[in-house]
C-alpha cells in the first residue's frame, strides 16, 4: 500500500487505517492543496478542482451515492421501515 501518511495540521481526519491507493493519492493531494493555500477547509469547488487535477472526469451516468458505514444516521425510512 505504500508508506503511511503523516498527520499534519491541515488534515482533519485520521489518516491511519485501510485506504486504497486511490484514496491515499486523493488524501495526499488534498493535504498538499490545503497546505500550500493555508486553507484547512476547502470549498466543494476546490475539492472538485483537486480531483480534476488528479485526472478524474465524469464518464458515467450519475447515480445516488451509497451511505457509507459509520457516517450519520440512515434515512428515516430505513429507521421506521417506511417514509411518511
């Protein structure tokens, strides 16, 4: 997987753990961006610009993103079994 990433004042997440090479590359690019711009909280536009600088382009039809494990509460219908 490569060498572990260091935690610095520009990162807001713990960089330890099991990241894919792609995730690690993105984290490194965002950390570098935040450091050189002295901006710990980039906007969505800036995050998109960093992703595009890494070569990401829209090539597929949009889809609803899946809720990631451990992030926030599930939608109300998942909690109650139905939506109101």
